[in-house]
C-alpha cells in the first residue's frame, strides 16, 4: 500500500481538514491547523507531503521522525501542526486497514467513558449562565469560560473586582451543581496572576488555564505555591521537549497538549506518558473540529492520567458551522451525563461527509483572531 495524494480543505468556522489517499482506496483524515494561520500550515503540509508520496502509510513512527528531523529546522506551531494533521491521518489509515479503532492499536482502553466539558463564551455573566443552562439540558455539567478580558500588566482594583464579580455570578447561580475551569488565555501578567489566583480560590474552579503565557512557564511553580487552584497549561507547547522543561520546573497539575498542534497522536502519547511519571493529569486542548476531537479521544481512552476532554460543541468561535456539521456518524459523539464513549468505528472513528466538506472548502475560510489594544494604544493579549 502506498500514499498517492494529499488533499487539503479549509472550512468554516476556522478549520483545515486533510485527506491522505492511498492506492488501496483507503483515505485517512487529519486536522492540521493553527487557528488564524491555516494557510501557513497548509503550505507546510504541502511541503512535507513530498517526503511521503509513494511511501507505505503504515510506517507511522518512521514517517514522524522523518518529518520532524528530516528538515534540520524543527518545532514551532506551524511545522508541528502540519505534522500533527498528517500523523492523525496516518493513524486513521492504519486503523481502517486493520479494521480496528486507533485506541485498540495503542493498547486498548483504560476506561469505559471519558469526562468532557464544553465552552461557554461571552463577557456577560448572565449570558454565560444562560448558555450553561442550555448546555445542561443537553447533558453537560462541566464547563470552561474566560476568566477575564484584557488586563493591563499592572491593573487596578476595578479590573480585579470585575473578574471576581463575573465568577461569583456563575457560582452563585449554580452552586455546586456544576464544575468549571477558568481560562486566563495568557492575558494576565505574572504580578496580576498572583492577585487573581488568590482572589478566585473561594470559588473553587477546577483549574485555571494559562495563568501566564507559555513564555513564562518558569513561573508556574511559584504561582502554584501561592494558590490551591490547579494550574493547567500546554496548549501553546508543541513537543515533548518543551513539556520536559515544564515537568522539571513543577507547578502544573494539568497539561493540555493540543492533538492538532503538538505533533499529533504519536507525540501526544509520549507527552501523556511523561506527565504520568510526574503525577500530572492530562486534559487535551481541543477548541477545534471533529477529527481533532476524535484524535484526542483516542489518546484519552488509553491514558490513565486523562481526566477531562475539551469539546468545541457550541463554542463561541463556531460561526456558520458546528462541530458535527461535516460528520455522518453524529450519534457516536453523543454526551451522556457529561461523558463521551469511545468512537468504535475503525481508524479514528469519524465518518466524514465528503460532500459537505467539499462544498464548504469551495467557499473557503480565512478566520483571524481579533487584535486587541489597551486604552493607551498598546497591543493587548487576546
């Protein structure tokens, strides 16, 4: 069996799908994308495809090493996201050829169901609360929301009080009937993170995600010592070599590698195992599409330290398309009492609606994240 072709499909809301075709008639699907930089990743996939055309798709480990090491320069969001999508597609092919779900090829399940959470968006606590209420009716009981909007490097009591009031409104409305994590989104400086983590302890969030930028990962240990809140991080780390420094430094209780950014299934399995050795939990980052989610679930179901899975159903980024719009086997992604079951079909377990994908790709997508500025005109972290 040989790889014959790569096809890329930019689709709304902000995704990029990859189909790798073979001469055996088996097609594997991947999701190589950096949100807002899909064209850059597509160019990287096209360059990397020259290493694989004519090769046996089943030699996944060798292909991964070739793509990572063969070009001399390595790492970073663009190249690692390109490798991630290719890796996902190769695992999908291998599972389909062997007529087994990918998680069976990875050693089999360690759990029967996987806890999941969804996003609630917006800056109005009432809107967030109403969204939570709607999602609860669909079987969700765990959520994530933005912990804050833009913050200055050193901000005043008014800004801090606004953050606290927002979280207080959610906890007051729902009590302990729900759990939620807070995402600082890298918007908070080290000095302000110390203040907010202390103030937010009383609301018992499951975790605070990216309390500071990944560039300041050496601060995680100190921040952790000053709070009882679990610190989560890792969506902007792209290889086990970056995570190695975080594990050695300590302070992080949950790591969040993204299966479409951090080298795919092959690399994230290694990151998950490294985390387990440091008694750190795994909660893959996934505000993306169905192939990325399926890849995350494949790793979740074989990783003992996987604790919860992000899902983009209803996320505020999803404009003009939703998580399952390009999927035929929608029922397989059902959420029951806050849990998802393993996707039991061969490969990644996603049956893509190729007609819907081609129609959407013909229209295309060029999503970009907003550019924020502070009131003095300086650029703000989004």
